[in-house]
């Protein structure tokens, strides 16, 4: 993993990021790799928010992974700050290489640097391999999540 760089995403990374987001049955239905405009707009909003980290993993000049980390100050848990990990994707060529583990470890360490007391994430109920992966890293399936499409 010594040849791996984790850095903030930039506009030039959008095609690779969106390609990874679209590279599974769920993402293929909701992403539009041929239309970069909404993704570039979102990147601008994310980059302007100090509580957001959209990062990419780069190996040999190629984007091979992405994730978004959101820092959320809160009142519950005695005013604890938490982090939310979202949009974790690893390029198909890199799966099984340890990159996913390295990525989640990075997010946990970044959360510690931000004095977070809790790291949380959601995973689609159909992603059973991902669930096993997160459990191996110490996450517990402790809550039921709900979403409302707007």
C-alpha cells in the first residue's frame, strides 16, 4: 500500500469517481456518467464545506477508489461529534487488494483527528459482501435505516 495516495478529489477525478459509482447494479440505475455537470456542481459544494471530505485513492496516477466523510456536530451523546462514511467505492481491478480496509482506516483516523466519538455508515441491504467487510473492521449492524426519496 506504500504506492497509494489518499487525497482530496478534484474536478479531473469526476469521470473516474462517477465510473466507480455506476459500476454495480444499484449505481448503474442512479448514476449518469455521460453528464458530469451535476457531479461538478456537487464537488464545488462539498469542497466549500469544511465538514466534508471527498477523497480519492490514487495508485500510479490512476484513481482506484473514492469515499466521502462527513463530520456532524451534534447534541446527542453529550454533545458528541460523529462522522458518516458514504459512497465507498473501490475500482473492480483493486478489489481484494486491501484498499477498502486502508480507506476505512483512513476515515476512522480522520474522524479521530476531528474528535468524533462515533463513526457510522449505511450499506444497502442487498450488499451482503460489504456488510461482512464492515463487520470485519469492527462495525456493528446496530440500527435500522430508513430513506425517503424526494
